[in-house]
């Protein structure tokens, strides 16, 4: 379910001091259901909001593991397309690599990229609680899909695309002609015939 | 099990073990400096800050400074760095001797916990920071910090993980309370030690013989300090 980001976010965004933006990444490490891995780009573990199976933020809290995660800035180009992002997660104890191997490189699985202000995270006792005025709807959330993944001793790199790019995947012409779908094959044959017929006229 | 610099695995008799060798506590004779490091992204116009963004929580750096310590003391530090800290690989507790506070009184709760009365409790910002009640003569005690009443008192957990032999009476009379941080030493921390005059006495765990050394051991905190 979608939600409107609360006005709190917009208010803090315009502040020029005492602001602490924080970036969180949630990887769904399951092919069949949900097995969220919560990460945060921070110098220690941070308590944040849980996600339900639909990817909506809950009031319940969970621990986001603090890592120096590198993620690209979200951009959109002049055509209105959202560019893909690259996410680099340290391969500590090869945990992430283990998930990749057991889950078919997580191809097509979702990654949530969330931006919030530290003060709007859950508050409580303990060093992982860095929030003071909890407000789960002061979180900007973008959903991406894992297009490819690679791993090394140091890091696991995910190339992520927005859902629009995944849906616009190009199909090779050979596959198209060999397709059992007669309508597409006929359509392409007709197109070629029209092209052949028109070519002499143009010359 | 807790490791404390520079004695190793702390025992209840206020000594420490490193590879089954028993060591005693000694303070850095030239002092301790510590500071909280803040990660703030500052946008500047000319010399002026026009906007600030906090990038991470503050963490602490500590520096133990030694001048002409005995060879047995240097050997103890070297043993600790190699076996416990593993040159910066593993974390341990470091007492910040630059942040001592003398409690005006020490209350012992019904459950046995200590509640030293402090006029400023800001050093105990989170429960990852331990408290060390320390005296030069009557031993010390290292225990987790539990809760606090801001700028009045903190509660030290004596019923769980708790090390040392200092009594509450001696703490109240002679002791000071120091924060103890879980920290790493920086890689290759004792390379800066310089050799000093030679003392012609026995060189062993109690003798003062051998070359004296001077230098600094630097540490970096593992958890937020503020």
C-alpha cells in the first residue's frame, strides 16, 4: 500500500543545520516468500522499522546491521526513466555470498532503498536507538529489483533496476520468429513484406 | 569473559591473564587523552558554514601515553597487543583515565548494585559503555552500566558480569569512577615506542630491569561514545 510521506520529512529536509539523513537498504533474500536482510549505512547497528510481506513499513522494530554500504544516487533522465542503481554490501563472513549461492543470485528479487532522518527512527533504550521522534511515514522508500549480482572476497555488488526497466526487457529477434505466438510471427512477416514492397517506390 | 587493557582476561582478584601469565594493572604514567570524533558533513561558503549534515554517530579515540616504563611493563603491553588485541583485530575494554569523576557517595541497592552519586553522568551515554571504579591502592572493579538518573547517579550492575576486588566502602572513600570503552587498538600500535636508559636489575614479571621505553598506544572505540 502506498503512503504519503508526512510533512515532517519535508520540514526537516529544508533545515540547514542539525540534520542527520540516513540510508537503509532491505534485501529480500528469498525466492519464494520474504526473508528480509536489513542493512543501514551507519557506523553501528541501528533499530529501524520492520517491513511486512508486501514491503510496507510496520510499527514493529528490527535491527538494521550497520555497514559501509555504497549505493548510487537515485536519478531520472530526460525521458522520465529511473536509472538503475548499484549497491555494494561488504561480504563479511561471506554471509551475503552464501545467500546469493543458495537463492539463484536473487535475480528479480526486490531491494528497498529507504531514506529517512535519524530523528524519525524508533526511540528507546540502548545504543541502537538513534531516533527521538518516531515517525515511520517520514521515510522515502524506493523499490528496485536485482538484475544481476557479483561477489568477491571484499563485497557483493548488486545491479538493480527499477521495475519499469525489468518489464521493458528486450527479446531477441530469433526468439520472436521462433515464438509459438503466430500473431507476432505474422506481424513481423507482414512488416518485412511491406518494407520490401515500399523500398522500390522510395528509390 | 572480558578483556581489559593492559592486563588481559580479567580475573575477580583484579589481575589479568594473557596466555596463562598473570599481570597486574598499571596506569599510563604520562597520561591519557581521549576525544569524541564527530562525522559532520559541512557545506562551506568562503570560511563560513552554511549547512551541516550528520553522517554517523560520534565515536571515541583514546591515547595511552607512557614515558620510561619498565621493560616488564612494555613486555606486558607487547604481550597484550599480540595475543589479545592481535594487532588491532580484536576488541577489548579500555579505561578512559582522562574522564574520572569522584562520587560524592556510593549507595548499594538491595540487589547489590552500586549507585555512585555523580554530578555529571554524561559519559555513560549508552549501555555499551562500562564503568570502572578505580583506586590506586585498593584495587578496582569493572562492571556494566545499567541505568542513570541524569546528573545525579548511575547504576552499576554487580549481579551479572562483574570483575575486580574493590569493595563499596573503599570505592566510596578512595575511588574514582571512569568510563570504560570497548575499543580496538590501531594496527601496529607499539611501533612508535622508543628505547630509554637500561636498568641493571632482574628482568622478569616483578623485576624492574631491562631497557625502559616511551611511547603511545592509540585506540579507536567500537560503539558510539555519545
